[in-house]
């Protein structure tokens, strides 16, 4: 994982977005300051690319 020492969230962590805090997401990957997250309840849905400031 790139920039492992700077990440607030690790792969596999459960997170939520600020705009929709009721939908749980799982961090799949962190790459170049972007978190790639899948939906916890529906992993087949298209994943989200989020900045750290968009995650709670």
C-alpha cells in the first residue's frame, strides 16, 4: 500500500461518507491520496473513489 504511514484508514476498515452516513463502506485500497471503497452490503455495486475529507 502506498503511503501506508500517512493513511487514516486501513484496508478492510468500515467507513461512512459525510453525504450519506447511513451506508457502510469497506476500504478496499488506498492509492495516491484516494480511498477506493466498496459497499459493505452490496459488494457488486460500483466502488467509490473518495478523499479522506469525504469520509467519517
